[in-house]
């Protein structure tokens, strides 16, 4: 079977996604790195930059959701790309004039996080209108494979660029990638109809919560939402603690640390390419229950990492298993979410989803870091690994999906 063609407009949207994804891959961890190398920030300040900035960005994104919902999505995406471009571009400018400060990094972290949530909400709503329902899984799988390939390639190249050209190099590349993304979206020539609110009071206080109302009122989406918040939060919360364990206590070399996180990301190409075939053969529910469980059982392995080559192989194997299952699961989840959300609620639902996930990551990262300080990084990893083993209990039951899931052969033939 040949590669599924989704049309030129989707091609430009995918190119925009790839542009910003690879830019973000190059700039992965750039703000904390600048805080340490340039501003000599304390560990508490670096933790605040990683947790508080995105959390504030999530709060900013709450009132943006209705604004995104009732406007044409392409101009919103372009505006959010330009916002991120301007915000990130201020860093090399301030650095060049010797005016770069920690508060500036904190504000930029929040602005970029809010703009990312608004952009993703607009792009999800636009994708639902752009491709046929039968092509949603194919489109989401392509986005997922692009995301993981950018994480596999970007950080090693970014690290090399910082070593050769200085600490703000990758920030400039990331900023320019948002400009490139905006140009790709501008190249989409299809006419986009303006949203038509069902009444004249859509942008009201209650409209801010409509996304959460839809999620919580849909049994399967509610279960998937709560499960995803905890799984994503616990996995992301282990990254700073694991960095301390590997670099400070087990004395991994920087190249080993980079390899431990970059190499497993190639598994994202495997999982995302399998998504359509697995759903066609087994259905969405089987993916949610089986793969949703498999992505949660491996994290505990990080608590048993030892020094040397065996430890490096252990980290790579654990991360690879997690990423293969996550990259298979995520496009199926994204597709199911779009299929079961009315068009007039897509942007608010996706915003609510992202805000909840970002808040969970911030809270769990802070708590895990605090536990690591009180006890040890290995203890914190053990607790996170044990807690995540309970998350499959939150996955939807057959009766919660029975009225929403279509037959695999009919939906994805």
C-alpha cells in the first residue's frame, strides 16, 4: 500500500509542525542551560524556571481558549508563532547587550508555554476541518513521528552548536523556527470559514470551562484525561531527578547522558508507524488498555540504574520501551479526542487538556524534586515508578467506550 496522501494544505501544516519541532529540539533545555551557564542561577531558580514558568503559562492560556475557539484558526496559529519568535529572539538580543536576566527567562518561559497551548488548540481544530475523519489517525501519527525524530536529532546537534558558537545559539535557531512555521502556515491557500457561535454570549466566564465540562461529561475522555495527566506528569517529573542521579551521583559523562535520552527517541518512529495498523487490527479500546498499561510499567526500572555501561544500557532500554508505547498510544488518543469532540468545542477541549497536563507536570515535578532533596534521587524515582503502576486503573472500561468507538475496519480502512 502506498503512502496516504492528505493534500497540499496538510503538507504545509505538517511542514510548519516539523519546522517548530526541530527548532524546539535544537533548543531543548536551552533556558535552564542559559540560566546555569550565563546567569549562574541556583538549583532553586532552575527548578522554578522548569516548573513555575510553564505553570504560569497554563494559567495564561485559560482565558485564551474561547478567544481561539471563535476565530479563524490559521491567523491564530500565525499569531502564536510570531509571539514565540519575538519572545525567544529577545534572549540573544539581551545577551548581546549584557542585559539578560533571570526574570526575563521566567517571563519568556510562561509566554512560550501559553502560546504553545493556544497554537496546539488552534492546529487541532484546524486539522479536524482540514482532513477527512478516516485520515485523522494518519495525520496524528505523522505529527508524532516528527516530534520524536526532532527530539532524537535536535538535542545532540544543539549541544554541539552551543559548544561551538555559544550558549544562545540554539535559542536563536528555535526563534527562527517559529518564524519559518508561520511562513508555512501562511502558504496554505485554502479558504477557512469563520466560526459561527451558537449565541452572542459565547465568550463569557462560563465559556472558559466548557472544555473541561465536555471532557468530564464524556466517560471515556474523562478517564483518558485523568490517566494522561498522571502518566505524563510522573514521567516528566523524573527527568530532573534522573539528571542529578546520572550526572552527579553515577558520574555519567555528558555524552553518555545525551545518548541516554536521544537514542531511545528513535523508538518514536516505530510506535507512530505502527499506530494505524494496530488500530485497524485490534481497535482503539485495545490500544488504550494494552498499550496504555505497557507505557506505565517500565518507569520503575530507572530506580535500578547502576554506574558504567550497564547503567547506560538500562536507561536506554527503559526509555526506549516507554517511548515506543507512548508514540503508539498518543496519536490514537489524539484521534479519539478529536472524533469525540464537537467542532465548536475543539479548541477549548484541547486547551483544557493541555492546561491540565501542564499543571500536572509542574506540580509532580516540584513534588518529586522536593522528595529527592529530602531523601535521595533514587528514592524519588522509586516512588514515581510505583505510583505510575496504578495509573492503568484510570483507563476507560469497555462500557465507557461502547457508544463511542466505531468498528476498526470501517474507521481506518
